[in-house]
């Protein structure tokens, strides 16, 4: 799938690059062509207009140059019949072109391009009523024509076109290579997300299948003994209820993570007392801790405020305290601290439980991840709690980190932005 996507990305990249490059190349070529033609035409018109409006010199049979003319420019005078009666600087003009102009009964007034024998000429024709003196009598002039050899400019444009074409071919090759590289780089996060999604679906399917299988098995046991009382079948009923609760919690956690990924869950932004949330969360866990012989110690400062969602922060504390209680040793301890640390509010939940190995620490916030010891100690875990905890902390602009050592316990530290009353 990603191979086809990569090919499509490269093709699209090359297509866009080629269209953009060709567009710029065409714009450059036609701009230079227009400027060259405009410059030549303006010069021809200036010279022709000046000649038509100024007194003609004595037109001698020998060849001569006008003082302000380019060496590639030839002046041709035509009489009333359209025949050429005088030429200047004709050694610079192809005789074949003169034969061509001789065959034309005058030209249309204005500027035209003449192509002859693979040569390009710009010809400007202006009317005039001048007379020139020649031996044997004056001659009335009907038209003045200036013929300009445009071949150097044409060759320059051809060279430019060749350079643009060669550059286009080279740029296409570069675009293909760069496109392959960029497409590969661009698809890396997408491919990783896809792999995580596939792993997430596989893990979710596995986690959902287990409680469903247990529930189905116990229901089948009930059907096998229809004469038994509820008391006699209390054990499978209790197991089914436990698995149903686990399944309900798993579905709720999955829904929370799915909504967080799609930004459907909105975090409330209101001023809350972090110390009160921590204190209430600890109080709700004291009875459970007492049943297991686990002592909870607290060190909670007062008047610690932040901007956030009280419900989500309470959920965060429940996750951390539940893990500290679940993976703790009998007669163990849980230490909860909440205090100000500069511009942050620091929450620490530390236990004396089984701890986490160094190899497992980088993965504990991954979805559905549970270490081997955690799996053996708890059957009702889903591996989603710490993923949700990290999302809650990130959504509040905070940070979460963990320190742990096998056999000595774990310590989770959360830092949230501190808000003073004056900042309200």
C-alpha cells in the first residue's frame, strides 16, 4: 500500500515541478523574446521616423552609412511604383533578400517579420513624400523601409530555448530523485502511525475477546444446569459480572483514547485547586488501602491552583493511585505529595511495589502495554490507564515522568503550570 502511495506522491511531485518549471521557462523565454522584439522595433521606428521627417541627403550611387544606424540595418527607398530606387549599406544585406524585396510590390506599412533562406529579418515600412536628388532629376519617394537582420537575436533565443529544455530534463531527473527521498521521509510518520493503529486494533481485539470468551463460557455453564439455583451457580455469575465490568471499563478507555485522537474531547479550562483534587482522590482510596494493609502518606500544600479540567485531573489521580495500590506489596506504603515547584505544581505518587524494569520503562505509556510482572499480578488491567494519564497531562500543558527500580517501587511525577490568583 505504501509503495503505491509513494509512487503517486513522486508522480504528483514531478508533475507539479515540471508544470511549474515549464511555466517559468516559457514566461522567461517569451518575456525575453518580447523585450528583444520591442527593443529592435523601437529602434527601427525611431530611425525610420527621423529619416521620413528630415531632409534627405544627396543619394549617391556609392554605398554609405547613416551615422546613427546599426551595421545590421539597411535602408531601402521605394518610388511610387514600389520599385527600389536606393539602398544604403547593402553589403551587409543578403542579395537574395534584396531580390525577394524586389519581387514584392512594396510592403504593408508597419513592422513585419520576413523569413528567407533560414534568416530572420524585421522590416519597418513608413510612408513619406520626400524627394531625393539624383543625376538626371529628382525622384519622388513613396516608402522608406528599414531591414534589420534579426538572426543574432534569433540564435540567442534558440540557445536560451536549448538551455531551458536541457535544464528541464535535468530538473526532472532531480525532481524524481528528490521526490523519492521526500516521499520516503514523508511516509515514515504515516507508516509508523499505521503500524501503531494496526497494533492497537490487534491488541484491542485481543483484550476484548478475553472477557467476552469468559462471559460466554460461564453462560454456557448456566445452560448446562438449568435446575441449579442462583446460589449454586454464584461463582460463574460472579465471574461473568467481573468480566462485564472489565469489558465496560475497557470500552470506556478505548472510547476516551479514540476521542482524544480525533480531538472530540474538549478539556475544560477553569481555575481549579489542585491540592483539593489530590486530597479527595487520596481519601477515596484510603479504605481500599486499609483493606490491603497499605499505608498512604501525604504531603499536600495548600492554595495550589492551575487552569484545567477537574474531572480529568481526578481521573489522572485515580489511575496513578490505582496502579500504586494494585502493584504494591502487602504492608507497603504509598506516598503522595503535592507542592509548588517554581512556576509549576508538582504531584508525586510513589509506591513500594514490584517496580518496573529498566527495559520496560520506555514503553509503559504505550497503549495496551503491560509488563510480565504486571500481567501476573493483575488480571483486570487493560494497559490503557497510563496512556490516558499521559494524554491528560499533555492536554493540560504539563509533563509526566517515571522513576522505578525492580523490587523497590515506582515514582510518578506530574508537573502542571501554576496559576496565581493575581493572574486570573
